[in-house]
C-alpha cells in the first residue's frame, strides 16, 4: 500500500507561509461577516463566495503539496497555482473594495460595524498575501517553463477577470449597433483568453497547430485593435445625448456604463502590455 510522503517545505517556504496567511485571513473575513449576516443580496453573496472559494482552494493546494499528491493530477500544477493565485488576488481585491463601500456606514460605532471593519482589514491583508504569492512564483526573465507564471500569462488571467466584471455591469444596454459590437468584443476576447488559460493548465498546447508564442502575438494584436474600437464606441454610444440622472442610485445605469468604460480602458492597457511582452518573447531573444 502506497504511503503519502510529507513535504514540509509546502508550509515552511515563503510561498507556503503566504498561503497559510491567506487561509487564516480569508477564514477570519468570512467568519466575521457570517456573524453579522451581511451576505444577502448580490454584493454580499459575491463577497462571501470570494472568501470561501479562496479559502477552500488554497487549503486544497496546500494539502496536495504537503502530501505531494499533485503530480498525480492531469494538469500543469505550476500553471494552475499561478493562475489561481492571480485570480484570488483580483477577487479578494475587488471584495475588499465592494464590501466596505456597500455594508459599512458612517459613523461606525456599533459592535457589528467593528466586526465589519475587522473583516475588511482581514480581506485587505489576504489580498496582500495572494499578491506576495504571485510575486514569489512569477517566472524569472527567460524562464517560460510555466506560461501562466510569466507576465503574459498573468495578464491573461487579469484580462479574463476584467471581462467578467464587465459582463456583470451589462445587465441593460440598448440595441444600437455600436454597443452590440462592443459586447461582441468583450465576449470574443474573453472566450479566446479563457480557452488559452484552460488549454495551458490542461497541457493541451502540444496539440496546437502553431507555436504558442507566435499565436499569442497575433491574437494580442487583434484583441488590442478590437479593444481600441470598443474604447471609442462604448462611451460614444452610451453617453451621447444622455446626462447623468439625478438622483443616481446604486443600480443607476449611468454609473454602470461609466464602470464599463473604465474596465474597457483597463483591458486595453492590459492587452497592449501583453502584446509588448509576447512580442519580446518571440522576436527578442536573450543572449545565451
């Protein structure tokens, strides 16, 4: 009977310590919020899901590395952990902004508010733990053994996540051709980027008919051009002849359209940086 070995470096290395902090801090955050019962509605549900999801997956990663069971999994472990740490950092960062702005009111004097404030602090520290893990596991220049740990790989996770945030704000938009094109840009780029991430983790890139690096250069160039058009067309068609309503509540369409505008710009910059890095990987080789 096979006996699982114990790899203590999984919890004593800097990456392992960062994961331990992330587990503890996410547990503190969702436990305190559960005690205040501030997890109703879409924003509260999102915050609780983020903390619980990151806690569960990080704990699973730590256990699999501690018992050295991850080589048995049919996936690229380094790519998976790099992608997850980047995704977790983005999710927890978003939650650390959404939760206090939605649930903490001023003045903050009650015990419930104090627990909310501590939960927010724990969430911010949890984000720093995941950001530290991303920094520690990021591939060094010239090392492309794990694609999703390189800058282009991490940017792929960022681009997909920003697209998901964009979709969450597109609950109501007009049928004008310009806005429909923008939604098509967000959807197409998200699907292709998501497939690149999944194929990388699933070790399916060997079946691609062309080298990954050259494919990324072509795709990033096309995505950049598409996002340039969306950056121009979305605010043009969204705000043309329409002023901000007064009052403009939490679900105000104007604020959501403005959020989509900024998210489009964020992804435009991300695809530009991605194109620069992927082009350097292909056409600028470091001297031996």
